[in-house]
C-alpha cells in the first residue's frame, strides 16, 4: 500500500468520526441554521440531523427545528425523533464553575 493510499484511508476514517450531521446553534443569522439542516437532508443525504444548543440559544434551536420541519422540509416528512436535555459544567471568564443547560434535538426522515 502506498503512502498516499494510507493517508487517504486515514483521512476518510477521521471524516467518518466527525459529527457531520450536527448543527451547533450560536450567534449566526437564523436562516443560516435552517439552511444547514436543509442541506444535510437534501445535498448530503443524511437520515438524521442533530440540532445542538446551550444556554440562551436553546430557544433558537427549538425554532430552527420547528421551522425546518413545518415549513422548509414539510414535503420530506421530517420528524423530531428525540429530544435530550441536560447541563454541562465549565469555567466562565472569571474562572468560576458554572452549569449551563444544553439541548439536542434529533430530526429524522
């Protein structure tokens, strides 16, 4: 096996491990996230897409999931498969440990 073939196989393994079907919600414009979810289902052929958010972005994640399923992909019969909630602990800017709420919404075909 050539060195190039080995590198190619290793890079494919890394890309398989990546969370390609996960959309992390943050400060970007709302429609960017909708477009991301739609692209995962249509262009990349994903059977599942996970919308993740923390803290103040949780409501935006719910909005993204709802608008995507009810408006943009209505004819594709996309449904909410699972919703997971929890909290994560991390250090803020001052070095203090704080808990922040998290949500994962799994959409499926």
